C-alpha cells in the first residue's frame, strides 16, 4: 500500500452527504471516494494543461508555438494591449 498522509479539509454538508451516498452505493469508504475524485481532478487538469496554454505556462515554454508572417515588436504590442488598442 502506498504511503498516505493524514490531513484535514472542510467540506460542505451537502457535498459530504453526496460523498457518503456514493460510497455506500459503491460499497467503499468515503476516504476512497474523496481520493478517487481528487485523482480524477488532478488528471483532468494535467490533461487540460497539456492540450492548451494556461496562465501558468512560462514565456520560455511558449517560444516557437506561434509564428508571425512578418517581424513583430512584442514590446509595442504589449503597450497597445495595455492601452486597450
């Protein structure tokens, strides 16, 4: 069994009732259901991150992803974007 770490989280009563119902229906524990949901959420975010550019991507990671037909001054484009042009 992999190492586990005990932690505390706050869950709304409605969510906890739903988790309990799912656990009973599946014949497992609330802990297993919560971990399953967390794992699915993490995998979904990782898959999403690999398919689109996110706010967390660094400029270095994005170099070469977009090619312009003519030379572009990124500083000027940034200034125009900040001015709302």
